[in-house]
């Protein structure tokens, strides 16, 4: 609607100038008429030229943020061309992908010639999960507002909203005896379930899962986490979430996080089973340390863990095994 209004206004000015040119026969009106025609051509071709030189970047200040904490997504819109355009509209999709669909937002930014426009986009989340910000297109508008072109962006950034672990629940391991299972220890060095005592250089025969990847990347040499002895038994935990209510889901994840932290603090490894909504399959991972447990939460959010008949899958794959079931309404032993 605005585009039509701009066209009518421009047409009115052009006709008014033409009437004055016919009446006064002035060179100034002739120059104005020529300039208005040239401006039309410039407006049309400039957006197609600038289209090749526009890029978009999204960058989060941190990968992991606590709940109810404001954070910013750094948006950089760069125009490497020296042709000026009035504005560009960046189409964003934002939201907590762990809990539901993303909402669409439009951010209008000036597109300065040869410049980079930077904006801090504020976000916050009251619930755990994976807050995603992605853009698939940018729409460029010419100086007159008559014409626009779409630039494919396909950039995204995500921030994991982690559980606080502040629940004041008292857990007693004996209450969850049904979920205990014997640990199958490998004969390879350093592969038992244990707490990290120190970090040393890699020795052939060390388990790959004990490699400290972040430290290895910094030192440019493989580093391995050495561990202290832990329990020879582990807990089998099945996560089944009904994500219809965000608040209930948030409480269930908080409860799971607190329970797992409690078990690991007592040197009891935890094997977690969940249904991946992203990959449509049941997944599992055994966690040995509290730091690994924290990282597993981010994997749950990325996988969009949900229900997906996870209990049925577990029972068919592990017939007769007891387990700990975590649902929206609480934790209980099944066996």
C-alpha cells in the first residue's frame, strides 16, 4: 500500500513539473524532469547492484546463559557497495526451539554505502532451552520505495538457557534402587566412571571419551582427563516430557538437572535416555561428571528432547531393566 502511495505521489510531482515546463518553458523544470527520469532508472538498478554486496552476521555474547538473564545478539549488516539505499529489512525468526516454534520479527536498518551497521538485539528467557535467532532473507528497498529485492541470508545463532540447579529437593539414592544397573567397564586405561582428578597428556590406549577437547585445542596436543574411582553401578534415567506447558517442562528439566547433579556428587554415573524430536530417534548418553552433565543439558535442548514413546522404546531395547522415569509431574522408580 505504501509503495502505491509513493508511486502516485511521484507521478503527481512529475506531472506538476511537466505542466510548469509547458507553461513557463524554463530550463530548470526541464532539468528537474530529466533528473526525475534518471532517478527512476537509478532506483531500479541500484538495488540489484547492491544485492551482490550485502551480508549479514549474527553473533551471541556467550553460548550458555542462566534463566531470566538478558543477553544480546550482535547483528552486523554490511554493505560493501558505494551505492546508497534508504533501508533494508532483516527478517528474523526468534524463540525457544526446545519449547516450540519460532516467532517472526522484522528489523528495519539503514543501509549505508560502504559501511557496516551494528545492532545489539536484546533477548531473555524465563525457561530453559535453546533460544535461536535465524534469518533467511533480507529485503532491500530503493531510494524511492518503488522497488525491492530479496537477498538470501541463511545465518543463525543460538544460546542455551541452562537450568539453575537451585531446587531444594532432597534425594535419597535408596529410593531409586530399581533404576540401578551394573557398569560395564572397559579394560582400556582411563575409561572407568569417575571424577576428574587431573589433566595429563594423551597416552596410547586412553579412551577417546576422556580427551579434554577444549584444552587439547588450546595446547595443540591431546590432553586426557584422569579420573578417580566411582561406583560400579549406574542409574538408568528415562526422560519423557510433555511440552504442551512450558512452565511444567521447565520444572521437569530443573528437577532432572538437580537429580543428576545429586547422583554425580555421590559418584553414581547416570545414563540418560531421551527421544530426539530433531532426529526422530531414541538417544542415550552416560555421564560421569557434573561438568559433562551440564553439557548434556545443551544436547537435550539441541535435540529438542520430548516424549516420542521413549518409555516403549526403552522397554523394547532393555527388557526387564528397571529405570528412573522423569516426567512433568515428578520422578519415580520403575522396575
